[in-house]
C-alpha cells in the first residue's frame, strides 16, 4: 500500500505523499475488512460507499483500489500523467471504485451525507464512509454537513478525521485550530471514537462500534502521523504536496520494504 | 539567449512586499496556500501583516470585507477556483455589493495549474467576476505587468480581482516606455489581415504565433487586454474596423471571458467575425502545464494553426 503511494507520486513527479501515508492504514482496513464492496461490481447499487473528502490523498485511494483489483497496479505509475485516467484528485467518471469526485476540500462530506440520507429514504442498508483531513475541518461546509447528519440521526454514516495535525502552511493548531475535534462532533450529535490511526486493533474496534451505534452518525478521530512509514516524511509539513526524487524514492522504498510492506 | 521566466504568482508575492514599503495600510490574507500563492514571500518579510485564515475561503472573503471597512486594504489570496468559485457569493454580496476596497489575488488560474487536474483548474473565474457590478478584473501577461497590476489595484478605490498563474512564463513587457494604465489595452503588434486580442499568459504565445504567421506572409496584429473589466472598447472597435477579423485568446472558457467580453463590445459597436480561442466548454485534466496548453491549442503552435485556418 505505502509502496504504491511512493511509486505513484515518484512517477508523477508531484502529488501528496504525506496525507496519503497518514490515511493508508484506515483505507486498507476499510477496503479489505470493513466495506461490503466487490471490485467486479463497482456500480452495485447496494455496495457500501467511500468518499475521500480529502481528495488530495488520491494516491492512497488508487493504491488500495489497485490492491483490490479495481484498477491494474501498473497504472499507478501513470498518476497525473497527461494521458492517464488517474487524475490528481479522484474522478468518479473515469476511475472504477471511486464513489465521488473530490479535491475541493469540504465538499466530499456533503456528498457522503447525501448518500447516507438517500439510503435511509430508500430503506437500503448500505453504509457510507467519508475521510476528512483535520485542516479540512476549517471549511464551514464540513459543519453544515455534520449538523444535518447529526440532526437527522444518519447512523449509516461514519466520518473519519485523519488527525495528523498538519496542513500546508503549518500545524492545524497554529493556523486555525479545530480542537477539540471530538467535542465539536459530539455537540453536533455524533457518536465520537478516538483511536490511533496506525493501530489495526483500534481501527477494527472503532468501525465495529460505529456499526452498532444507533440513531447517531459516528466520527472517528484518528490520531495519525503525516508521512507515516517514511522516516524523512513523518511529521514534516514540507512533504504535504511534494514528490520524492530518485534518491528519496529509493530510501523510502527500502524503509517500507524493511517494515514488510507489500505492493500490488 | 535564455529568456527569463517568472510565474505571475511569484510577481504578486514580490510586489506585495514592495507595496507595503510604500503603503503600510495593506494587510495580506491567505487560506492555507501561502507557499503556493506566494503570499508566503510577504509573510516572511512582514509576518505581523499576514493573516492565514485556514482552509475557509468563504469566511476569508467575509473577513476581508469587514477589515476593509476599518481603514486597512486587504489583499486576499487563494487559488482562483476557491476565490472566484468557492467564495463567489461572499465576494458578490459582501465585497461587490457594498463596493468595498478589497483586492483579490487569485492564483493558479486556468489549465496551466497542471497535475492537480480539473478540480483545481479554474476556467470560469473571469466569467464569474465579470458579472459583479463594479468589480475590476486584471489578468496580467507577464512578471512586469503583474507587479504593475498590484500597484494599480491598490491605487484603484474599490474591489479588484487579479488573476495570476502557476506556470513560469517569459517576460514580454521589458520596454523602457512600459506603462500600466488600468482599463487600457496595449497594441503589441500592428497587423492588417486580422487582430489577435489576447490576455494573460496567452499574450506572449499570441505574439509568437503572429511572428510565425508573418514569416508566411500573414500580417496579424496583437493587442494585450490586461484589464478585462472595464474593458477598452475603443481599442477593440478600432481593431475590428481596421482588420475586420478578430481572434480572442485566453486560458479560460470561451464562454463569458475575454472572448465573451469582446463579442459583447463588437456586436453592439462593430459587428465582426470573431474566433474565440480558449477552453471549449469542457473541463481540464491532469498533466504537465505546457503539455496541457499544447493539447488545448493555447501555445504558439496551436494559436498559429487555429488563426491560420480561420484566415483561409
Ligand atoms: C477548498 C479548498 N481549498 C484549498 C485547497 C488546497 N489544499 C489542498 S490540501 C490542503 C491542506 C489540507 O490539509 P488537511 O485537511 O489537514 O489534509 P492532510 O493533512 O490530511 O493532507 C489545502 C489547503 C483545496 N484542495 N480545497
Ligand atoms: Mg492534516
């Protein structure tokens, strides 16, 4: 998974490795264990949906879609290329497995709330998962969407906040603090769970709990490390939107290899 | 000879530093993109006069409106998509309607955003901003013009939308007599067969295309429209009267931008045949900026091809 992210951004010579690496573990859990999805039926109307509201983490989403067989793994190397369908930000029209086009922060969660509402209206049992950045929480639209979801008790919706504490210009705390995040969602009538975004036991337990929570949407505040898994990218604000060069690419791949990362 | 290339967003960041040295009533605002919009250059020089509003563009526009009523002149920055797009209604109702003295520095306009793709490539901002009464729109063609535009925006009393690019582009205005006059088009090249009216980074490419055509005996003039609103009607009508055929070139949708503005002027004052070159009512996609400009026919070669077949 992480190797795919590094390979894709390296070959794109641009893209967002930091926020992709912080999201990687939860994305792989969602697609491999949690969601009711089938790569052979990416448009099944009863499938669970995932909305990557922090659309710049597209390399993470594409990596997991490749591992799940939605797209050929070799295509990851074409990320952001002029003739590739793998756009800089997820494009539902051209990429199988992408449930919503995103990239403009704050908008994905609204689409997720719409999907959750629609499931209720149609008496369908599919579930909706949305992942947001912690900087993204600064968008007012996030709270408009949350107020609606909480007020309508959309318990088929689980929102994950990738709480890596960094945005582009600095830490979220110093730019415009969203803290306390859990209390904010709680005030909007969400069931709130705090976890370590890189601990699979905690991830598993949290999504289980979310599923059993009735009458309220769930917000999982996942404390993460931006750049997780690549020593020089970890907690480094400069690795938000920059691709590794040849040397950095090699080092990153070596480190991930050591940690037993598999690639598609 | 290597040509100097500068992205106009870079010019913007540098110009803000110079402007503050003369006018200490300015304040610079950004929405978590200071490194990209280049207001980071200003932040480094005058951190106490730079406000990072976080990823909340609509709120930032509203705050700028409020700040401008208290004696400061805000220069508000984010990508064009989020300045003109995300915050359109805040700009329209909180800045445009009360005609407040807010200067919007919108960067990463057009498809030359490149790899980020369609969600970030704003080809609609000129059209949106043009419909707001009293909004001035400046789309500079190079580093020199971009820096002049910042001063002109400050000197103008009222809202101004400045459009800057991400891609480094050649300097074309390095003339001793260069002068920026708000609302005035600039004839860069006289021609008798047709006139290209260009704006922004397409101006340099249009000049290059005209030179290529001249080698094949086509005499095409080039006018630079840096101020899209208020537009220089006189220079446009004169060009149409002289050459009959007009071509507009812009890194923006052919709907509602420079092409639209020129057609509005000509249909009422000098009905003419106009070829609008721009983004043809479609979204962009990911790719390197120069390759995209080529694909969309907005580089010198593409302009040359389209104009040549238009004049056949
Ligand atoms: C509406 C909008 N404004 C600005 C941007 C530019 N942008 C892309 S990523 C980013 C920072 C995101 O920070 P965060 O949400 O914390 O993401 P992460 O740290 O998980 O990468 C910004 C400002 C955008 N994509 N959309
Ligand atoms: Mg973050």
